[in-house]
């Protein structure tokens, strides 16, 4: 069990020229100051213990959704079977996303049969505990059902098949979900539509780009009260990709195609993208007048693959990074356009990042023992300061 105790950062000496007074000429003072700054830097690098976490509830006092993605259904790490996960979800979060069980293959395993059991259990768990639900996801190129991939028919048949999927699912959950990711990852990083190739889209290939607006129209008519999002990764870093999404949303607005916001997944790392880029990317959607939702936040801390455990120093860096990202959101997105912030998992052991690379990582707010990490404090501090 990690013992989170205060780091004693003994910053001795003076920090400015004026405070130091003059012990000689200007050059000497300057050199002394440089030495002092170097000393302070070295002392700060000697972080040997985890800083304390005093957060009682991350969501407390926040008037937009603070969400978390959870494994559910039959997954070994299902929240339905885990008291640790349930306790943290209820205590700190106000919204849940299903990490996998509300995807196309899970809800619609055969052409003429839908399976809502696991999702209904999760939605009931959320509402019984006062949490809202964000639906993830109606149309995506990945985790499609195998019958969809082998579906044969002309464009009209494909449209009907996709619209039936969206309509049946959105109707089933109507009134019970706060919002939906209607379409996920339809663009490539260069701003072109995802089409052919290994990670191509069967929807684009068989229907063309109009599959996107058709999905939004079907979702709105099935559940008029749910907020409808277009969701994608790298939107906080790739100008070309976000510009394509913004152009699409502007076009939708001009033609009265329903869209309420853009979901920024934000699977990011400790040093990329920069906070100024993240802010200017958020700003583009703010300027359009629709909502910005961070839908899948996690922060990789070992992209250099140099660490083999979460040290107090890495944890402190992550705390600052969570603080900076959440601050960037709150200072850029006005209250009326905040769709919320969702973290993509509770415990580091559940993160999809684990196992993706050869090196270990700790991208989330709670460690493998379900203990709060300094990152939780970083996020809470930003929420308290800028909300
Ligand atoms: O976290 C999800 C992981 O458990 C699945 O194996 C993976 C399969 O594609 O999907 C992960 O979630 C993804 C989400 O649905 C869409 N954006 C990217 C997420 C991380 O890959």
C-alpha cells in the first residue's frame, strides 16, 4: 500500500535578486541567482514521496458531468462485480460511459437480434446511484458485428441497415441517457474521411460520407432529448482533423442536421500536445457555438519507455498535467458549452493503454490498489479553481 505523505521541499535561500540584496557587482548577483535557481531545481527533482491526496469527491460542486468509463457485463473487471470500482465511481463521478458493452457488436450481435441485458444493468446501476450515462457508441468502424462486415446489399440496403441499428438502440435507451457518441472516428488525422484500408470504414465504403448525417438524424428522432456528439481521437493535436470535423459540424448546422457537440477523446501523453495547442483546438469548437466534451481522457506517463514503476516524481508530473489539461478546458470552454470531462477508466490496471506498449504505464487517477493518485488531486484542484 502506497503511503501518500507530504514531500518536504525545503526551498532554502532567496529567489530573487532584490531579495538577495547586493553582495557585490551585478554580474556576481546574476551568477548567484543562477546557482540558486539550479539548486532549487535540483531540490525539486528530489521528490521521494507521493504528495497527499485530500479529495473527498471529485464531482462535488461541479455543475457539468464528471465521467468515467467502466468495464461492465461479463468482463473480469466488470464494475457490476467489483465493489472497489463501484465505490469509486459513486463517490467521485457523476456520469458513466460503458467502455465496451454498448458498442455495435455488443448490442446488435445478429442482424435480427439485439442484446440489451448488460447495458440495461449498467444504466440501472447508474440511475440507482444518481449517475447519468453517456452512450458510447452508435456508429463506429471498429467493434462492428461480424454480420455487419459480411452484409451485402446496395447503398439503400446499407442505409436501412445502419438506420435500423441507430433507431432501435437510441429508442431502447431514450430518456435514460444524457448523451450519445453518435459517430466515432470517421476522419483520419489528415482530415480525409476514413475509407478503405486496414482500418477503413464499412459505413463510408457502402454509404459514403452521408452515413454520418443519417446517423445523427436517426438518433435525434429516436431520442430527442439526448445530446448528440461526434467523437474522435487526436482532435486536441491535429489541426487538419479538427478542421474537417468543425467544417462538417458547421455544414450540419447550416442544414439543420442535429449535432450538439464534439467529443475530444484525449488519449494524450505527459508532454504532447502542448497546452496552448489544446486550448486553441477547443476554441475552434467553442467558436462554432456547440459543446465540447472530453470523452476519453487518459495521460500516458511512460511514452519514452524509460520507467518501470510509477515514482513520486512521475506522479507529480502527472498531477500537474491533469491540472493543466482540466484548467485548459475550464478557461477555454464557457460554462454553457461544457459537455463534461470523462476519464477513460477507474484504475490503472483497467486502462486500455496497459499491454498496448512494451513498457508499463499509469494513465489514470487511481492505482492498481484503487488508491487515489496525485493525479486526482491535480484534476480536483483545477476544478475547484476554475469551475
Ligand atoms: O478501452 C477500450 C478497449 O477495452 C477495447 O479493447 C478497445 C477496442 O477497440 O476500445 C477501447 O476504447 C476505445 C473507444 O471505444 C474509442 N476510442 C478509443 C478507445 C481506446 O482504444
